[in-house]
C-alpha cells in the first residue's frame, strides 16, 4: 500500500513539473505567464526542500545538488525582478526550468 502511494507521489511530481513547464512556455498572456513562472519557481524550491533532507547523510554531493537546484529557482526570481529586457526574462525562465527539471530528477532517481 505504501509503495503504491509513493508511486503516485512520484507520478504527481513528474506530471506537475511537465505540465507547469509546458504552460510556462506555451501560454500567450503575459500576466498568466508571470503567475505560472512564480508558481513553478516555488515548485522547484519545494521539490528541493523535500528531496535534499530525504537523501542519506553521506551523499553530500547529491544533497548539495538538490539544494543548488532550489537556489536556481531563487536566482530565476531575482533575475526576473531585476532584469528589464526580454532577454533577462528568458534567462529567468531557463533558470526556473533547470531548477524544476533538476529537482524532479533528483527527487525521482536519487
């Protein structure tokens, strides 16, 4: 029973990550895109907060990688707020995308 719930949790994390990232890039409205961007940044940080402490203590590199994935979400938010041009916004989107993908991969496979 418990492994079935864990499989559902992993499938939900993967589905939310893929759907959110697709929406972040495919939605036309700038206001909706901004909200999805912030939600996905928080989602990437949340995945990191859940996955980093769940790793064994002696897996220092994987724990650091999980925390780094969360900090990429923070960096994406900072770049989005500070940056003024469309290029900065693209960089912020890429940082959040890397944060979500890396966090989900560490959550699922580590």
